[in-house]
C-alpha cells in the first residue's frame, strides 16, 4: 500500500503511524524487531546526517532489505530535507516519501519551495511532507513561539498540494527541560481546516497520553528519534563500562534490544487509539 493511502486510512481510524529514524544497522534492527513482534507498520526515516554517514545507497538498501527480512510493512522517508538537490537524490534513490523543510523561511518562500518538491515528486509517485510553524530544532530555544495557525495551514496546503504537514503545537526536537503541553484545541482547528495528513515532530519525551490525545484530534504520523539515540548510547555506555569483550557483535545487540523495548511501547501508544 502507498504511504499516502495508509496515512489516510489510519487518520480516518484515528490511529497513528510511527516514523522512526535509524542511524546504522543496530538502530534499524532494533526498530524492525519491535515492528515485527507487534505486527505494526512503520516509517523508516533518514536525515541528511545519516545519509552522509552511511552513504545514500547503503542507507536505502539497509532499510529496504531490513523491511523484507523482518517481514514488516514500511516505507523509507527523508526527514527534514534541507534542499531540493537532496530531495531529488532521494527521489532518484527510490524513497517512498520526502520532506522539504522550509519552516524557517518566509511563508511565501516556504510555499514556493514546497510546491517545487511536490511537482518533482509527482512522476515518482512519492509522498511529500512539509513543515509550517516553529518546532525548535536541536540547539534552538524552546521558548520561542510560532505555532501553526489554522488559516495559514489551509492556505499552505491549498497552494502547495503537499500531502502531509508537520505542525507546531508545542513540541520540540531533542530533550525537554520541562514537560511539554500540546495545544490540542489549536490542533483540532488545524485538522478542521485541511485534509492533509498532520505530523507530530519531537514526540520524544512527550507523555503518551498527550500523544494519544493528539492522534485523536488529527495527528497521524508521529516522529521518534531522540529517544532511540539516547537509549542506545546509554545502554552501550553501560555495557562497555562493565564488559571487556572486544567483539562488537556480542556487545551491540544488548543495546539494540533496548531500542526494541522502547519502540514496542511507542507502537502500542500510536496503535491503541480510536475505535
């Protein structure tokens, strides 16, 4: 099933679809083991940093082969694409979905950039995501406001033809210093104004109850990255501190298992909503 169709189906059911970043073989297998055990679909996401680290062809092949090996329904997505050139490379490499992030640009420039990507993606049958509003990135202030406004969201989707829209309703990328509080009323108004799939970035650290409330009020795609990196590195540091084994094939799997445990809870979180 095409990603666009899957997202539309789940939105109608008021259920979520988890989108997890992967950075290497270990993080990928940790995610896929969780999806296989729970029999849940998953979006596998790559950022430019991960593509630069692994190489585009290697990164995509890892994802594709992993989905087949684990028997998981899934899609490969470019997360926070920062340029049309990168998007084009990913389209040529067979990505199912691409994100162009022009959220820090003026509204008109964000529209122009997103519209160009939508046009390029058409011949590939690829799904396109954009972002509107201020969702703090790593190192940026969490106190700066810039929530997505319903009328602007409606105009943006209408003018660009984009399939999915990441909205700013109180989340941020990275760790939170205090518990976030999502603006569910605002989300509901955005959902009423546009038929585009709504995306929640920065779900790491958001209480599950709030994420589920967001799904019940319009969010479908839920991004997860920071917690995956954190639990893998914390587990690996612990193992290395008390383990003199130099065989990484014996040490890494213990940290990979922690990712599986984490992602299983997140898959249950997004799936146990709605009727």
